[in-house]
C-alpha cells in the first residue's frame, strides 16, 4: 500500500548530486512531492528532505540506491509518525483587501499567520504549518485575490534522537580528522 515517506539524506556539498538523486526516483516513476535542501547541524554536511508517496519496500529500495551515490554519507526513510515537520507559505494579497474592515485581518489571525510586509499595492502574509494548513489559508484568501503564492518544501526532524544523532556525530568526527589530510594518487 502506498503512503507518504520522508527521506533524510546527508551528503557532502557536490555539484550534480541532486540530479543523480532525482534520476533514482525518475527511473522508478516515483514523483517527488516535496524537496528541500539545507545545511545540517554539522559544518560541511548537507541535508536533503524528500517527500514521496510509495510502498515501504520502494522507499527502502530508493534509500539504499541513494546511499550508493558518491558524496552521500547516509540516507534514512521515515513515516509521518516518526518526524516533526513543517512548511512555510507566502501569500501576496492586494492591500485593498484590507481596506474593507477587519475581515481579512481576522482571517489571518484565525489561521495563526502573520503579516511580513505592507506595501501600497500589496501585503505579504506568512503561514507556517502542514501542507493542508497552508492550502486552507490559500482557499480562504482566494476571494480577496491572491496575487502570488509560494510554499516551501517540507523541513523535518526525526523524533528519534539516537540513531541519526549518533551517526552524524561519527561523520563529524571523521570529517574533522580528515579535514587536514592531503590526498595523493
């Protein structure tokens, strides 16, 4: 049965790595629902957070294939109950939507969103939450005119502390030990 999995991939900062990772999904006809890359808690190590809908067997298989790529240090796959996650969305709405009473302002408050900037022609609103939360605010703002909308990919941390933290600590120690080495061929 297909369900949603979040992959955490730790890598070195290498050109072309993202392409090689996405090819693994393309070959298996798995659509990437969300993709986010950022630095991790260890200097020089980067984290890819990838959301896919597939079977557990396929999630396990693609995780193993990703780990075989040069520059990949470790990859994990997680179910939704194993992670804490959020997305961020930005909405640009016309300033005139706020001119007719406090209806839009109350709407923004009800959604626990916040106003980032107020310009003469538009206002930018920010909402942090799960995909469903950001979509709901979009639907509520549509009648006032959404000029632009953007949502980030998922960012996630695991609830389990030991496994990933212990592994990343090993990577950090190894990274520090080899940082000054000169490689000869």
